[in-house]
DNA sequence: TCTCCCAATGAATCCATCT
DNA sequence: CAGATGGATTCATTGGGAG
C-alpha cells in the first residue's frame, strides 16, 4: 500500500508510511502545500504533581511520560509555534487542521493557531460518555476534550461534507458537541507486556467523524503526533492516504502492525455508538435551575398526605428528612423506594400537577 | 437592599449596585482582595478596525488583511490583560473567576488567564439544547459556549459545593458539560422598542448553577460586563451580594428594573447539601472517654478479615501494629490509607455496627 | 452456554490541618 | 516549610471467573 506521489515536480510524498523522528524536522522535509488535512494530538502538558488514588485505594495510572513534560508555558508556546509553522507550510491553501487538547493546553494552542493565520471554523467538544470521575470530589468531572478545526487562512475553501454529517446525525445538522465513548475494550491496544500500548489512544469513532466530515477519498492526511496510529488506521479504512510522524519506536511498531491489519470496511459500523439512546435522564435539579420550580416552593404528594419544600440544589426537605425527591418520598411513606417523579406534585391554578409534566417538557425541548 | 461594607477599614464596597462606567476604571476604585467571585462575559466583537495603528504609528491599511487581523488580536489581548489584572487585584486570595466565551475569544482569554497566574480548575461546556442552526451549511452547528473556572492562584482554597452539585445531578458527580437551553421566552428581556434588550443575554439557569457551585450565601459576586444583569438577578435570588459594572445606560436601566423585581428565596431553601468535610472533627478517643466503647473491646473490619483491640488512649492494637484507627486499618490492608471510621465495626446484639454510627451520635449532640 | 458478580481502569493540573 | 496525621472520595464499561 505504500506509495509516493510527486507534487508540482518537487519531492515525493511518503504516503501511508510512518516516519520516524521529530515532527518538526520531518514536516520540514516535505514539499510545501502538499497535504489536505492535518490531525494533531500534541502533548497536553498536564503538569501532574503527586500520585492519585481511587477511593478503593488503587492508584491511577497517570500520564507521566517524558514527552508530556514542559518546563513552562513559554516553553510549551514555543514548541506549539514551531510545529504549527511547519504544519502550515505543508498544508495546501484549501487545507485544514484539527488539533485536540484539554484545558491544560488548548487555549495556548488556539491562540497560536490564530496568531499563525489559521482561521477557526469550529471548536468541537468531544463529550465522553464514560470519563474517569473526579475521585476527590474537588472539581467537576473532566468529561470532555476540545478540538479546534481551522482552515489554513480566512477564505480558504476547506472541505466540509455537510450532507454526510447530517446523515450521520439522523438528518439533523451535526452539532459542535459529539458524544463518544473513550477508547477501551478490544480497541485499546496492548503492548507485549499486556499494558496499554499508549496512554492516550484516541477512539476510532472520533477520527472517523473527523475524516468523514473534512476530507474526501484520496486526500492526504498527516498526523505529526502519530502515537499508535488511530489516524492512519481510520484513514486507510476510509480510503484516504496518510502520513504519520512518530518519535518513539515502540509506538511506531504497534501502529504499523495495527494498520497492516486494517481493511477498508463498511464504515457505518463505527457510528453505531453515536445513534439514538434511551430517553435522556433529566435530573430534578434542572427544574429548579430553569425556574420551573422555585426554591422554597412546596410540593405535595399525590395522596395529599405529605408535603416537602424544594431547595436550591434540587433536594427536598420535609419534617425530619432531606434528600432527593425519591429518598424523601420513600421515607415519608415508610417504603423502601419511591418514584419521586410520579409521587410529587406542585400547585398550578390551585390544582395539583405532577412534576413529571415538567420533565416531559424538558425532554420535548431536548428532542428539538 | 443596597448596602455598603468596609473591608479592613478601607473604602466601602458598593454592594448590590450597578456601577456606571468602564469596568477597568471601576474595578480599580474597589479595595483589593475584597470580592469572592467574579463572573465575566467579556465582549469579543470589538470594533477596533477604525483606529488601529502599527507600532510605527502609521495608520493600518484597511486592505492589508493580515495586518488587520493580527493587530486586532493584539488589541484584544491587551484589553483582556488589563481587565484581568484589575479583576485579579480585587479578588480575595481564595476567590475564583468564571469567564464565558466562544471560539472567537476564549482561547485568548484562557491564555491570558494562565499568564496572569490564575489556576484553571475546569473548562465547562454550556451545551445549548436549542442552538441557532447554521443556515449556510458550511460548518457544524455552533451549539455550545465555553466557560473557564479558575482560582486566583495555584493552591487557592476556592469554594466548591461538591455535594450540592451532586444532588442537583441526581446524585452523580456533576460533569464539565452542562446541558441548558438558551435564554428566550419570558426570560428574554425586551427594550422599550420591543427588541431584545441585549444580544447575548445569558440564561438564569447557567448562573444559578455557577453561583450554587462556587459561592456561599453572603458572598460578594462581581460582574464587570453586567449587561442586563443576569448575574445580579440570580445572586439576589440566591442570597449572594453582587456588584455590577456596565457602561451602557440602557442596559443598566433594564437590569435595575429586572433586579428590583426579583425576590430572594427563603433562607432555609437556600441551605444546600453539605459534605462530610464540613462536619466537625470527632477524635476516636472520645468514644472511649464517653464509654461508648470500652478499653479492651474488640473491633472487626467490615470485610471480616481483621480485628483489633481498643486501648484506653483511643488507639488500636492488632497483631503487629499499634496506632490510630486509620493507621492500623491501612497497615492491615496493606493500603496507602484507610478511613478507620468506615472500616471498623463493633458488635451489638451479635451484629457488626460501624463505629461511624457512634460518631454521628456525638455530632448530633453537638448540634443541640 | 448463559448469567451474575467482582475486579480493573480511563489525558487528573484531585485534601486539610496541625506539629 | 516540610512532614505527619486524620480521614474523605468514584462512574461507566469491560472482561474474566464463578455458578
């Protein structure tokens, strides 16, 4: 499958190969304006300090690899500026770039992208359906990563397969937030020691959507931080040519083996995970946040025997018990459990109305 | 409701007022380290093109697009740097800031936040359940905005009401992606001409969650880009004090009228679910002193595998260790740490009961 | 073979207080 | 300020082994 092409009579393009070495040096060897799309998953510069344990005392396997360490923001900025400059040179005028990151690095990457003259088209949120929780209860669960999609310049005639995206999304415009599970199970590559081969392997479904949306068959996709080659594997599957650059020999080996095993397959198999799910869960707290119920308002039980007051955090308080709508209902009824949605009612025009009516309203909005 | 306080004998803090004028100048008039939280929705559609100058003072040629774009970013960065510096000065050491933006400006804001010494805690995605569709079908539907939550410095003891957020979300950790509708319907304010009063009015549900999560009742919340006063309205409702700064008289008028109509919710409805961390500390030795446990009595672990003897000084002794309930538990389990309160049980009527039950009894007495 | 239960794990800037 | 100590804290999914 390895092939080469010549661009404008210049040097050959090493298609469907994994180039060893530093990405800046390797990109600088390639002819300018020769690549259709760049997908980049640069180091995030996580700046982790001590160890972290789960509540069950097991230790979290953190990203402590040397390649993710930078001395300062300035060092990271310089690195970003340099690889972006090299990337921009080899990009065709109508080409585009995707970069993925987290809050540790993405703001710096976005700034440097804009400074380099790239034109941001969308920021796209990968909402993880199964993120790692926050074990110490100190912050919000870090449940997403951010991707920036940008054309080489303002006015660049970038590729966007609008209809394909719409079709993928039940004939509704594809939004800027994508819900996809993290990469684990059989898709997660293992090394010879049985450990995960790479600490940050991206799911193929993510790349599938990126490539389907912003490239055409036969396009050249370059990934300067190739890792275990998700970009290459999906590109091959979808009939795109890839160029990977990776410094670590161990990652290159795993990636090459992986890509050799890839066959062009019926691509919609990958998108199964993104199709419709069951009725979305609506937390009771949303009714309060949205002002459908007011903190301090009284709810009454359907049988008229009990009452409870709504609090600002979406819990109820009754005579001697505080907690969720379900818990308080169960306690007041002396029952092991209780469906608070059908149990509790509020008054509208003097008549009791089930709070479930409000949940229906929210679900109806969500379907739009 | 307007009131003033004095901080450390300095100038008064103009609480629950909307200050007219430029936010940087107005913030500079306030005493330093006096504000608990800042919520900022900075503008990004700055009309800067008309009066831009190159470093050599020559007028920018409007045809020269590259210069134009670069200088416009530079001007925005300077503006961001200045208002962030003013904001940081008035923030208490354990205070925090929220900034909301879109891909046009959020990367620049995030970078400047980090450069100013703020410490990012989370980036939070407001996922709009009813966004404006992309009419031209050239990009993805822009269906979210990004908020950055940051403490004043690394190590700042910021406020985070973890349990309240969990309660609000049906007893699972609140994630970094928040699904909320955009502001429309009755909540959307109109001006005297029947047009929408402000182009980017934020929904109250968003501020409700922000303030509930990261402030306590009585905290001072400052919004330097007050607009039509969503921050002030929700702050009043939730029993927080606000300071608004707004340049445009028309917005100030609308905001003032809106806030005057807001009712504060009952203070008992403002009470939120609290964490165990907030509970007073009870030394294990108290259980022995009070005779709830006798010296010489045996405790058993919840998993039934281990046992230890209570000593008169509130330490335990097992096979080959002596020490606190935590230390002995950790040692016996070979774990890095152990919560002795939940690990150890005593026998009552032949059945194991957690020693935490005894701690609860003491705490209940303390509350009386 | 099928089901149930337990263990493992994922890009994480993850404690507070006193000595 | 470093070090020691008390004690608080998790969600969705996968896979393997037991039954």
